[in-house]
């Protein structure tokens, strides 16, 4: 998952650098070779992602306890991520720290 918002993606120095590197590769090897290789890499990434999804789905059927444990862990990580984001936003706008009683 991408942590940057769409407007941040366009202005991100990492995105600009990666686009520049891709352009350099394309200039070095030629457009046809580049497009073919780029498509091949994207296809492999998609296949790996699909395989991972299938394994997780199969795990839910074969080992429901492990699947439940995975989901609980994921929920806890998401909860922590949300807390961090709220705290970051609060500190950015100058709000006070959350009081614990």
C-alpha cells in the first residue's frame, strides 16, 4: 500500500528519481527492449502478488487458526498506524498531546 497521497506522489523526489532512472534505461537499451523488459517485470510482480493472495486464501481454509492470527496481527498494525497518523496530524496543526487520566 502506498502511504503517499496522489498530490504527494507527483511532487515526491523518489518518484521523480525513479522516472528519471527508467528514462535513462530506456535511452540506453532502446524503447522496444525497454518496453518488453518492463512488461515482463510487471507481469512477474503481478504473478507473485496473485500467488501470495492464493496462499493466504488457502491458509484460511486449511489452517483457520493461523489465518485468524494473521488477521489479528494485521488489525493491530493498522490500529497502530492510524494512531501514528492521528498524532502526526495533531502535532502538525499544533494541537496539544492527548491527555491520559
